[in-house]
């Protein structure tokens, strides 16, 4: 099943929004005003979810319960600026962050639709920054830096998803990104959708230095119904607890805040 077709609209249904409304806004819509220093999180009632299965509204509810008003975000694997995006809701509410995306075409779209965010045309790597092979798939939202993941996608989908080309793209260190773009502290919210590199990216975060309040990470294996191993155990070891999510993603909260 194509990722973009999976559970579309569930988030909107959860708050009483008709299916056709979710993700239907055009890239030509007016941009949100500049972000204030802080603002109360919007309540879920009456709001549209832009995420795959309402994850943005769940995260927003967590911020509301924790009384966190200064919401910055790091979106790793942002892809589309609006459609199935975990951070566009917060952009619409006036908050700002950093979008990391190795797909050149989608970076152009991200900059056009969300000009007040910072878009980095790269991936998040493991270890020192450098260059790596980027496997561009026939469904570009499934493109990956992980060769084994690319091969798995072809096999798991029975050839419906195929490898189109391999490009050399830059990789950035996640800790350096946070240090440079968030004034040396962690963003309030981190969303990770990195096709096969979810666990390695989590392992690369220096949690002693950077502790995001909330982390949403894709835990469903592409093309299958099972979840990835290792992520819950690692997050527990780092002092995070699962407090929400969906069939595809799991949302973890820093236990120090609870």
C-alpha cells in the first residue's frame, strides 16, 4: 500500500472533520503570520490535522497538557510542506522550525510554501557529516539513504515500488543541526521519518545535551504491518515514555516533564 494513500483523513475524522477536508489546502493559500515569542497551544476541537493519522493534534494536546507554549520543531524527512506532514499544523499556528529533506524538488516546494521555516537540502546521517548515496524510489516519499531499506521496499511491495536512481547527497549531524539552528538547545518537537534510519538517527542524538520535549517517530515497517524493533527500548533507556501515536507512528514524551 502506498504510504500517501494509507489512513488518509483519520486525524481529521478524529476531530470531526470530513474526509475531503484533510490535506486539501492548496500550496497557494496565504502564509501564516510571523511567530510570536510564545502562544498557547490551540485546542484540537475544530482544527484540521495535516499529519498521516492525526499525530500533529496528539502532539499539540500533549503540549497543552504540559503547558508548553514555545514550540519549535525539527522535521527530519519533512517531504511535503502540508500533505501528511507532522509540523505544518504548528507552522499554521505561528510556530517555526527546521525542515530537513534530501529530495531537491520537495525542498523547492517546502521553501515556497513555508518560507519562514529553515529548509536544509540534506539528510540526517550517522557520525560525521559527509556525502552518501541516496536511493530515489518510484514512490519518492519512500526514498532512503539505506540500501537495505530500498531493497526491502521493492521486495515487500512485490515490485510496485522500484529503485529509479542513486544520487549523492549531503548528510548532516543531528546534534550540529540543533546546536546551530536552535541556539544550542533542543527543539520542543522532533519528527523523524527517515525510511530505515529511524533507530540509527535516534542513537546519534546526544540526549545528555539535547532533550526534545516530544519525539514522533515512524515505527511501522514500510510495506508491512509489523513495527520496527529497538525504538521503544532505546527511548525508554533515554528516559522517554510512549504517550500517543497511530498505526504508523509512536509519540514519545520526556519523562522528566511528567
